């Protein structure tokens, strides 16, 4: 009798386990990509869609935990940065294999770094490591130990490895052989990507079960955000990584358990004037834009609280600086957002000879103040912001014309023809370390948007920013770096080459069937712990 | 035979010109050769310059077009820079999807359009006439994109939208044509002699209307193709229309030139076929 009971118990346990395994086997996570990945080579990733594929498939030596914002060991069990800050030694995990079965060793790390730092590759990830000219040296000491030496110190060196997916030196599949939780199984260009579970993935949970829990990930290419939202509410996809305020509120009203606001993000929305001396603009307009008083007046006449409240439905904060308050260490806590004050704006304008006549602001030469702002078409938030700024500036007699352009046309104007007056755009920021924005703040840089590629700094304050940014990049003393970055924030706050408007919240939507998801501020907000995510049995059954 | 050669010659000229004009428009469009990666603040000056250089390989339009035709004659349709696949492969993957959508759309549009027009005219039913006219007018007023969106919301098959776009055009044209045809003296005489409705339609109305209906068939193929773009984009159907949209957004020159030529070729083939079939009929009438 007892034996029969035990046998029955075992049989039931087996059946339950089999059912669970079957449910797991059929499970597929689905979400949308806004565009086609431009590359599947992890070393050449530059766009969001490719970054998603890299995150899901790439194995890295260490990973920045998106929640704790601390580095955690992955393929490297430990590491040590030298005092000079120009070299790092890794101890690597043993018995790890690529998705195609090729074994992983220090040779692969050396190969990855040599390829990444090859100047001919022009890798954005590689450029993050490039603080000076000179070769990178890799010294392999045994199968599991490697030292990588750079020609000059690199600030935040270890954190940069979060972006370096190791590629195999020997696999015939080249970069398609991966060390991450999934591998690319199918790519229907322009339609969808199918990632399947990497059976050689090294990670196991506390119970010894191999990760990830979800068998496959289907990434549908979907540019239309309305349809993406519709598909989420129908249960066709499991989450939306980034939502705007309007969709968030709609979802929160209908299914509050699906809407997540992780708080203020690192991203900012800003506006700037074209200060390029050779721009095809009338001289009197160039003179307006070059005036600090004019820029301050525009800034003071924009009601940032209203932008946050109306456009972003309260899911944004008035912005202060180029560093978001979410970046607690680097944000200059002494600075406050510029207050909305039309009197302050008119006073500042008065100092430059502007005067308000019959509701129209005129400069010294009698020109009515009118200019256009370009922004990217299809971004509802920016279009609404532009409309609200138009109303705000109308209050001080300025006529603002809003021009929406598709993204390539807009980029052409701000980077090549410089045929624009003002631009409203957002800065997407993935990196907590401000050093990542060197190419925005150096006056010689191409991404110094208001006046790029200057041979010598056009203004004294730009020269000061250049000096401070270079000094912080050369120093490994965090306190000194913080002082320099604080001062840069102060200068930008005073001079307003970028008029910072708002910092948006990190909003996401997650279906009830997706478990273990803990949305965070840093990208990728929802699936940062992809190998821990699970799907409810109901979702698995429906797919 | 001479007519066929003439048609073929005309088609080749239009095709060459269409392709060249398509390439010219893409090439001079604002934002051509620009990549949003240029705003990536991680990129060094050298990488940014290299990225820009990589975008301007087709700076000379004439040389691009000559090179394009040279490789086309060798069966090479070029490479899509936006989707990172050979154009030929993309077309092979997506063409069946669009053919299915257009085939279904044309079948639905013609079945309901011609069917309702014939019923309304031959049965002399004002209820059917007014009802079908109203429906066709409403559908004519709704843009294809809005219809597609409604179908997405209703979770209905997107392919049906092409049928609803084609239907009103077929109905209005066919109805007016048939009304004119049944009013012809020989049809009235046939009716007066007591011939049945079906016989009158098949022997006396249809032969008169057929040449123009064939011309309409050619036009309807173009209408269906044009509707396929918003429908495939919004309903997420991986066909040629969706491909054209993606190619346009990313200024994918080689892909766009190929698609322009394909659409031009299909339009020309449909119209030429209709003309070739209709011409002898018209000659017979005379």
C-alpha cells in the first residue's frame, strides 16, 4: 500500500513536472522594435534595435546591474583596474561555451578587444575606449586570465565593458556565435527577428536550473506606436519598453497593473539656436541667437512646469542641466530649473535693445522677432512641446513657427546645411558617466550641436568648458572630476547654449503574464534581467 | 505582332524613364545619405567622417543608374542598405504576400463592384442602386489608411481593405457604363422583342461595355497596388507595399528604384494587356 502511495506520488510529481516543462517549452516572449537592427555585429552596434539584439544575445565580461547600478561579474569572475587607470586584468569563468559549442577563453577576449579597437572598424563602442591615439595591448596569461592595456588612462574603464559583447576568435559562425542567453535563429528583414534560447548559456539559477527561463524571444519590427499599444492590450506582445505620457495614462486608466513609472530618466528634451557663423541666416538673426541675454529670455519665457504637466501628463520634470537628477552622483544639486518669468525675460531682452511694441517684440534695427524651430515629425510629445513654446513666446511678442521634418531631413539640416534657426530635440543618454558626452561639449566636436567643429572655441565660456572636460577626462580622481563636471553644468545653466526643458520619466507597460519584470530607469528598462523573466502558463498556452 | 513590339518598346522606354526619375527623386530628397547614427556622441571624429563617407557612395546619379542597369542585366538587383539584404531576396520573400493581397482585393472589388452594378442596372432596382451607390460613395470618401486602421482595431483581415478600396471605383464606373449601354437602341429593341434579362446582358450589353471594362481592369490593378502600401504598413503585412514604405523612410536608393520599376512594369503590363484585349473588340464594334 505504502509503495503504491509512493509510486502514485512520484507519478503525479512527474506529470506535474512534465506539464510545467511543456508549458515552459512553448513559451515565447514577444515585444516590438521600433526599427530594423542595422547590424548584428555586436562590435558595430549604434542604434537601439541592434543594441536590443546585442543585449539579448551578447555575453559580456561584466554587467551593470540596471537596478543597483553596480557592476556584477558575468564572464569575468573578477577584475582589477591598475592605479594609472590604463589597464585592466580579468579572471575569466571556466567551462563556458559559445552558442555553437566553441569553447570560450582569454583568446576570445583578446580577439574581441583587438577587433573593437581597430581604427578601421569605426566602432562606437570602441570609440568610447579611445581617450588617445595608440594601440591596445592584450596580454593573455593562461586560458582564463587576460590583461588589457590602453595607451592612456580611461575614466570609468571597467563600466565600459558592459557594452562589449565577446565574439569568438575561432567559431566559423563568427559574430553569430554568442555567449548571451539567446542566439539569433531567424531574421525576416523588416518583419521580425526570432531569438532562441542558447543551450550553452553558462548561467544557472539557485536551484541549478539553466537560464533563461523563456525559450524564445520574437521581436516584431513595428514603427507605429498606436499599433504597438493595441497589440499589447490584446496580449499579442508582452511589454513596451518605453511609453509616452499619453499612452501611459490611457493604459493606467484601463489596466493600472500594466503601467509602470520608474521615475525620472536620464533623457532630456532641449532646444537650441543655430550659432554656426556660416549658417544661411540673416545677420540680425545670428546676432539675436548669439546673445546670452536673448537665450536666457527665451528660456525664462518657457513654462517648463506646464510642459511637464500638459505634454507629459505629469510624467516629466523641468530640466536643469545636461545631467538628469536621476544621475544622482554627477548631477549638480545646487542648480534649479529656470523659472518661468516674463518680466525677467523682457528685462534681459531690454538689455540687448529689444522692445515690445503693440504686442510685437522688435530688435534695435526694428526687425520683428520671429524664428522657426524644427523638430522631428511623428513625435507627438515634441510637436506638442513646440506648440506650447509657441504660445509661451507669443506672450513676449515673439512669433515662433513650428516646422516638423522627418528625421533624416532634420539631421541633414543640423549637421550639414545648417539651414535652420532653432531645433527642438531630445538627448538619449545611456551612460551615467558624463565623460560619454565629451563629443557634445568639446567645441571642436561634430556633435557640439549649436556650433560644431570649431577650429578654436568661439567664446570664452566654450573655451572654459573645453578645458574642464579635458581635465576631467584625464583625471582618475573622482572628486576633481565631479568639481569639473559641476562647473560645466553651471556654465551651461548660465549661458544656455542648450535650453533644457524637461527630463522625462521612464514609462513602460508590462502585461500581467510577464513575471519577474522590475522596470528601471536605465536602458533596457524592462528586460534588463531577461534571463530571470518568466511567462505565465496562460500566455505560454496561447502561443 | 507589330502592335506587340510597339507596346514592348513603349514599355521599355517608360520603364527606363520611370526608374531614372525615381532614382533622381530619391537622390535629391532632403536627408538622402544621412544617418541618425551621426548624432551618437560616442563616435570619434574619424568614425563620424567614415560614417558620412559610407553614405555618399552614390553621389553621381548618372553613374549610379548606369551601374544599376549593368548589374540588373546580370540578374543583380542590388543591395538594400536599410534592410541589409539583397534586393532580389527581399522581393522574392515579399512579392507573394502582395500578390495574395492584391489578388484577393481585386477579386473582392470586382465581384462586388461589377456584381452590384449589374444587379442594380439589369434588375432596375432603385433600392439596390441607391444602397450600393451610398456604400460605394462612403467607401470612396474613406482613405485606405483609415480603413486599414479600422480593420486593425477590429482585428479583421487587412487584405479585405484592398477589396474595399477597389470596389467603389469598379462599381461607379461599371454602373455608369452599364446604364449607358442598356439605353442603346439595339438593347431596347432586344428588350422590346421580349428577350430575357440574362440574354440581353450577355449578348447585347456586355459586348458593348467589355472594352471599357478591360481598360478599367488595368486601372484597378494600379489602384490595388497603390492601396497595398498603407494597408500593408498599418496591418503589418510583410509585402511589397510595406517594403516600399520602409525603403522611402530610409532613403534606400537601390530598393526604391527596383520598386519603382516593378510598380511601373506592373502598371504598364496591366494597361497594355487591357488595351491589347480591348482593341480588337472595339474594332469589331466598328
